[in-house]
C-alpha cells in the first residue's frame, strides 16, 4: 500500500510525533510511505530513511510562500506520488489538502488532533465546515469531537499510539524528587496556572522542571520570579531525550486549559509517573481513572491543583500504586494495537477505489 501523509511541519508537537510514529512503523512493515511537509524549518522529529520526505519549501523554493502555492504544491505532490490514500494531520492542513485533492479522486482521511472548540478564527471555521464534509474519512480522539463533527459522514475514534518497543525500562526506586510538566510555553498549556499552584506547596527538597519552548517564556520567567520560585522551578527548553526525564520524575502535571489527546500525559504514565491533570474537556479522563492510576482536578482550579500535587509529594505509597497502574497504558496504547485500528479503517477506502 502507498500512503501519503500531509502536515505543516515536523516541529515538536503531539500531532507531529504521532504522524512520525505511524509513518516509521508502517515503513518498517514494508508499506510505501511518503510524508509531505510545508516547512522544513526547525524540524524536531525525524522520519526513518525508509520514509520519503518531501518539503514544499525546498521543492518549490523559487515560489513565494502563500496558501495558493501551498495548495498547488500539495496537489502536484499527490499527482506525483499517486498514493492509494492520503492522510492529513491538523485542521488547516486538512482543509488545504482537501482543496488540493478536488477532482483527483484519491481517498483522503483527515485527522484532528485537538478538540473541536480550539479553532477560533471564523474564516477557518467556515472552511472547515465547508470542506470537511468532502472527506472520505476522519479520525478523532474523543466522543466529544466525534459528535461535534456531525457534518462528516464517516468518522472513527483512534487514540494516539505509544511505541512500546522503544521504551526504556523503569523502576520505582529510580524515581527522584522531581516534578515535571511538558509542552509548548503557550496559554493552552496553563503553566501560568501551574506556577502559582506550586507557590502554595512546600517543595522542600523537590525540584520542578517545565520542559518546552514558546512565546510565553518571558512572562512565565517573570511569574516564577514573582512567586520567589527561581531556585525551585526551571524552564529547561525542549529536550530530545525527554524519556530520560519521564524515567526519573516522580510526578507529572498536566495543567492544560484544553487538549485533544495529550501525548505527554500518555508518555508520562507509560514511564510510571504519578500524574495530576486538569480534567479539561477532552483527553485526561480517557487515560486517568481518578485515584486508581492518577489524579484528576477540576479544570482551571489552580488551588486544587496545588493541593493534589502536595498530596502526592507527601504520599510515597500512593505514588507507588500509581506507578504500577499507570504503566499499564503501554499495552493499551501500544503501536501494534493502534496501527491495527488505523489499517482496518484505511482498508475500507482503498478497497472501494
């Protein structure tokens, strides 16, 4: 089978990680995989050598960057690759790919990686409503989104995969007095709520690391200073060896205002971190069974978040229980299981060609 993936870039986002995981896995099984990206600037994830990578900014370097030229580039690539199916990731790229494919009769599956209400600009909402109805299939991450896309006929819920084969073994006794949070330094991730919540906690000999980069670095640095937490909370930037931090962290915090299916939470659980997460609209409650394998906190309640973090810090026996239960997510989201669901869904459209 020949598959063409389309996505804006391979920067350090959750959607990008999922695409690369699937692309590499399928290529290792002998499928013919091509990944089309619009921009190769600041690539964070790398596809295997067996995956063909096409960058529009390199292929059409002589053309000005514009939406029309991007659509033209996607269309030219579809014609050149002649895939059995196109799989597009993220809202704007989904729309552009659907437009580019008009008249080409190649089946398309669009994949939404964030929750429905996160799209704010009215013109993109209108285009989403207009063109999503043209797709052959759609993959979403929650019941909420499944129901919101009433104008898409063929939809399926498939969670994000974890590649268990590449995971490091972990031991509870190797855990340190370390709390981590992971994500872009932007409003969505809620680090501006996490920092004040930690100001109410006696961190004592614990350390906190926020792993990620983004436009809010300066304001978050100022917030840390305002709460006199410079010696406790560090903004350490993006890390390619993120799994080393999951391995040694005892506690992971997800303070997001909204999510689709937070990969970082799944990854943290798979490394036995005791997780505390805001129970935002979609995502955390699909992974955390409250008080069994982690803790859910009322969304955007910074006070309660601090209380739950403090509770876990002081309760080693509960952290040990969560370690045992959380790590079971490795089997639930194993790439073999998730890939099988994707392949079964894809086969319907390929057979019908």
